[in-house]
C-alpha cells in the first residue's frame, strides 16, 4: 500500500506565548486520535510551532483506510430458522442490515445457546476522500482565551491568516472563515515572504530559508547555545529560568541573543526588583558574575537576524532604564511610609465583599496564629515573633513597589520590615508565609514562617468554603487547591503533632464568631475534610503510594498528617513482603465481624470459654500497651504479630454464639481489637489478591 506524508499548518496572528505549547500539543493529539479512529495507518507524527503557526506532519500516511472485517452476532438459531426450515424474517433482517445474504450465516454457540453469525466486510475509503474532515479538528481546538474577528462567528485564539494542507503533493480542499487551504505558507514577518511548499518533507527547510525555525525545541536549543556562548565570551553567569526560556522560545521565530547594560546606580535596588523588572516585564535574562552577584547587564532574544544589534540593544536599554527609574522612585517613596501607616490603609481595602476587609482578615489570621502557637507549644520568643509577623504580614501590599510589581509581595515585605527595624524572624516570616508559592517551591524554612503560612492558608480556605466558593472541576480562581497542598506539605514536613481535623475546627469556630458564611459548622467542616482528603490523596500519589493503601490511610479522620504519611510508607514498603497478604486478611476479618456489633460494652474476660480467646485477649492488651511508644513500622510489626492468634481465635471460637452473653462479650472484644487495628489503618481497603 502506497504512503504519503500529511502536512497541516494553521497560520495565525501572533499568539500569546504562554498558550503556544499547549495548543500545538492539543492539535497533534487530535490528529493522531483522528487517524487512529479512522483506521488510517501512519509511521510517526511531528509537530511544529511558532508565535504565528501551529503545524503537524504525519509521516507515511496510508493512501486508504484499513479494510474492516467484523463478526456480527444475530438472533438465536431457534428464532433464525422457521418451523419449516426456511430462514425467518429475523434472520433475513439481520443479513440485510449487514449487507450480506442469508447464505453467509453460520452458527456459533454462546453460553450454551447457538446464535446466527455473519461476517461483514467494509472496504476502506481512500484517505484523500476523508482528509477534508481535518477542518473539524482545526475548528474544534479549545483555548484558554478566544476572540472573534471581522464578521466571523468562529471563536479562536487569534485570527486565522492562512491554511496550508497537503497530502503528498495534493492540496486538501476545505476553508475556514473564508480562508481556503493552499500549498502556501509565510516566512518571517519582516525577513521572509510567501513560500510554496511542494511536499511536506520540504516544509522545515523552506521555512528556514525564510528565517523561521519551525521546531520549538530547535529554537530553544539555539537560544541556550547563544546564551552559553555569551557566558564564555564575557565570563558571566546567565541564570536560565525554565518558564522564561519557554516563553521566549514561543515569542520568536528566528532567535538572536544580544546583551545590553543599565546604570550601576540601579544595583542599589533590591535584587528581586531588578530581576522582576527584567524577567516579568521585559522578558530579559539577568546576568551575574561567578560569585552570583548581579551585574548591570541583561540578555534579550531578538526575533530576527544579527543585523543592527547595537541599535536593538540601545532600544532595549532605553525601555529598561525607564522601568528601573520607576522602580527606584517607588522604592524611595516607600521608605517614607511607616509600617503603622501602611496597616491603617488595609481597613479600606475589601478582601472579598462577603468576607470583609484586608484588615479584618489580618486580625483573624493573627488570632489563629496565636491559637496555633499555643497548640504547638511554641516557646515565648517564637510566639512573640509569630504574633508580630501576623499583625503586619500584609503591610507591603499597599506599598508602591508591590502595587507596580505584584509578584514581589512578601519579598518586599521582608526587605522593608528589616529596614524598619523588625526582628529577623518577623521579616523572614512575612516573606515565607506565602510559601510554597507553586508546585516546585519549598515550605517555609523557619517555624515562625511555617506557622504564619499555616494560619493564613487555613483562614483563606475556610473563608471561601464558608461563602460557597469551593473549587470544582478545573475552576479554582482563588488557588485553594494549591494552598491546601501547602498546608499538607507544611504539616508533614514539619512533623507537627497536631490533627488537621482539629485545626479545621479551630478555624471554622473563629470564622463563625464573625458571622461569615451561611453554612452550619458541621456542614462546613464536612466539606473541608473531604477537600483536604483529596489533597492528602494527591500528596501520597506523588509519593508513589498505591491507591488502595491511600484509601486505607484516609478512611477515617484527618489526624496527624506526618504520621499518616509514615503509615502509608510502611504499608507501601511491606506490601510485597512474605506474609503481608495473610496479615491483612486476618486483621480485616476482625474489622468485618466488629461491624456486626450494635453496642459497646466492657469485655468480661471471665466469659471466655477457650484458650484461644484468652491468648488473643492477652496479646491484644500487650500490643495496645506497646503501640503508644512505638514508631509506625513497629506498630505494623506489633499488629502483624496478632495474625496467628486471630486465626486461631476464629478457627475455635464462634463469635455470633447463640448465648447472648457470649455473643455480646465476643463482639465487644472484636470492637476493642478493631479500634487498635483501625487506629493504624482501615486495612479492609487494602487489596491482597
């Protein structure tokens, strides 16, 4: 069967750089899925993207669909054949629907009954007859943000400017928003021109001749190579932020790196201010010396060739100089305002119309911080630092610098607090209470910072849950999932011996006193527990804990998370060991029988009738007493030691005895033993097959 390459390119006005990668991955995925659904064979698929194009090449695409032969099951034999031996209407209708004759029917036995069967053959269509369906793939792409243009009804990431669609040398005919497909594409906006593509295999080379590197990974490699060359020539260190590199890669079609400089006087500004001005606002790479000290230089990547680089550098220097001059002005102005003056402004800023002002939130967080400090037995110095940090933790939000550069919240709070005489512990906590800021970030390094982060995140989550703003699906506008994950990470990594369930109760009680939200306390706490269980489940999945073990750990209340994580690790490590299956089965048997009890009474050892009851009861008391001082692995070993006694007990003892006193006593014993077992994990959830 002959094959040809398939090329599809969507030409667009410049797309937002942050959406390019996800868009091309979506297009490639849809084309691969479409080819597989249509049973059109292909060898491999490559994707290409620039700010102005999304393109896919499928290599070795078969010229037709696969022929399809399938077996169809029809009526039972007794229905297919009439009493006189002729074919029934049911049999005739069955074959007509398949496009075959009754002579093609054969019988096969299914579950002891013979049924009519027939084979249906479908000839595959020519690929070029089906390819115009690619139009639906293009119009079916979804984007985070869309727009309409002219009088078109289509919503798309940016206006479509051209469509290149080739199968071999033939154009695939269709049109979208009055743009018809052709064999033409466009080169670089300023350096290139219109290009005719005769076959898909020449797509990449012809674009390169018109100053377009179509492969995003090749552009990224080129940028890194140019940065490396600059580092060697200038004896610099150019820190490469992966997110910035990805964005710059998707901003250019033909990258050329160049450097510029700024006045050394700007180095008096905090390093975070300079780097943020360069990275976030101008997409520049900062430059440091071998010791890690920031230098008065920057590196930018031009979308073009090496012509007139000095002029381009001067233009970029002028833009950055204006940015840094503004930053220097904001920095000087902020020095004139005291922390108390900044705090006074918080009462006029609405945090959320149903939750209150920023000042009210700060006071709530301060109260919660003090309660948690007592609960965690902080020393007096840390309590004092935590209280002060909680009192002033949002003062930097009303500074000129953070207003202009929101990314610097916390960073500037730490700088300004230190400058205005606050203790080191307080200054660091103001910055750290935002941590972890993202999935790659670490938790706060100090206990004071971690405590404030815990209180602030708890208040935020509980407040929004109280007013009904609960994340659903992909919707999480207040990043509550990320903040909940931060709480989980802090509690686990700090190994704080406090129940998350108790923390939620404290935060909910505090919120209820202020009359925020309409949910009653029980309903609100239930929603929060379910939400945090999902976050804890996600955390354990990231730690490669098996799903059934996670279910066993999270089946009961949200207790001390660090202990829960250790228990999960123990079960994960033990699951493949010899005897694990039998241990879990024995422990699960206790949980199962205990669920039949309708009351809890004190166990009377005098009612035991055999040595196996006595032996298990004695061992149970020993294990229960030993568990309190044991670590998680030792607890599991202690529980596993009950396996033999449990099996002997059930082999020689009828728990559900006819004698009511015996039955009640044995069930009471099973309840007590089940409590000890389930205090480690609800092991019935663990799959042992």
